[in-house]
């Protein structure tokens, strides 16, 4: 049922895509449904160009026949369509479960508009049940992790800070960095936490996407709801 809801949300996003658009193509299982649906529309004559946010999305988009570009060639985008791990009040998001948060945030920031697609399980009353991904430089990992822990404590947050691994090896992002997954629980002030994380040397990016999404398309058995800021 979850995959079907994801597919429905992705399909609904196609209504916002027009010929001539420059699109950001997100990463993850829901975004993959959008890429596949977009590929069918391109085969039927839709004229768009896409910027993928990961190598996995790039491979899928090429298989789907979607013309691709880069942010160096096309630094301004009309629309970014991506999924989320959590959608909170005001369309505050946690993203990065798939490990592409840095590129996803760069692409979202380059787009005039961002649409988030998800099934109803991703909508929450407060961010934080899903661990917050924090992309960090491998150099000085222990010092960076300690700085993150101290910042969290000062904000009244606590919880495990785990290096994301695949087997015995640290997961390396496509930008060559590592990811700390912070299980803070409820985050009452995402803006303040984002500001603190932004100021820590060694933190490359974090999964708090604030003020970027303009619309969420959330699918449930009752249909697809449009949720604005």
C-alpha cells in the first residue's frame, strides 16, 4: 500500500510540470516514482530537462529517457520535486535518509519552487522522530561529533549520534563525506538547531530543509492532499 501511495503522490506532481521547465530530480523511493512517471510523459512529448541529485537518480532518469543537464550548465531551475523523511508544520522537512542531502539541498535552493511528495506516514506534528542526518567531513570526526553533541545539549536535546555504516565501513556520500545520524527525538525549534549546526566546522550540511518547500503532495487512502506553507 505504501508504494502505491508513493506512486500516487508522484503522479500528482506531474500536474505541476510544464514543457520548457528545468527540473530538479530528487533521490529516494518516492522521487524514483516521479522520475519514472516523468519519463513516460517525456516519451509522450513533454519537453523538459532535469538535474539529478544523485548518481542513482541520474541512472534512473537516463533509463527513463529524460534529458539531463547540470547545475553548472543550468544554475537556475523552475521546479524541484523530491521526497522527505518527515514533513512537519510549515513544510519544515527532514531529508537525507538516502544519503543525498547535500546535493538535494543545493538543487532545492537553486529552484524557484520545491514540491515535496510523500505518503501520509511522513507527515508529523513535530520533526525529530526520524534521525536527523548530518553530513560531516571525515577529518576530525570525533571533534565534530563532540561539537554537535554539545550544541544539542545546550538546546535541551539528547540522544544517540551514530556514524552511518554499511557493514563495518562508514557510508561515504557522493561528495566524499560521512553521515552522522542524530536521534534527538522531538525538535521543538528546528530553525535554532539548523543555525547551530551551520556554525560547526566539520559539518558540511544537515537534513533540516527549512523554508525551501512551497507545496507538499501527501497521499493517503483518501486521495492526495495539497498542503501549502
